[in-house]
C-alpha cells in the first residue's frame, strides 16, 4: 500500500515550502507516500476548481469585447444566444488567424446588416432561425473544448 517515489527530487515547490510552515509532518508523509486525499477532500477540491473556473470566466466576460451586432439586434445584448456567440468568438475565433480575419470582416459588415434588418423586420425571423443553428453548433464546439 505504501508508494515510495522512485526518483529523488532535489527541488522543493513553493507550495511545499508554505506547507512546511504549516505542518512539517504532513509534507514529510506526502513526500514519502504521495498525496493521499480523502473522498471529502477530493470533492472539496473539485468544487474549488469549478468555482475557480466560474470566477475566471466571469472575470473574462466582464472585460470581454461586447460587440456582437447581429446577435444583439436579434436576441438582445444579454441573451444566452448572444453570450454563446461571444464566448465562441473569444475562445475559438480570435485565437486563429482565419478567425481574426473573419471577425474583422464581420465587424465591417454587421452594422449594415443590422440597418437592413431594421428597415425590413421580416428578415429578423430568418436571421433568428439561422443564428439558432449557428448558436447550437457553437455550444457543441465550446462543450467539446471544455471536456477533456
């Protein structure tokens, strides 16, 4: 049951240094037998990771680019669909050259598209239907990126 580390380590991490000030014996046992967390500790760590990820995403969203002309016009600025499209733009498109080119082109033509939809309200229905399909694809892609 005891798991000894096979290769000796010469370095000590900052976390281990901080823990040494808290509990030397725990650090020593973890070094000899490895990290052994109880199921409650693992659950608490998982909750902490989820909370940290949510906090990170909320912070990124607060500083994110709010431009999403057509989706904002069709669904509203804080609609779930608009948020999905912004998240896809920020996590997928702007990280690739072709995506940045696509986003730049969209920013050039989207205001004109919104003006046309404003003059022709019937086009909003078709745009909404098309965007719902795009949103579903973006949600699937975002979910696939998050799951390991």
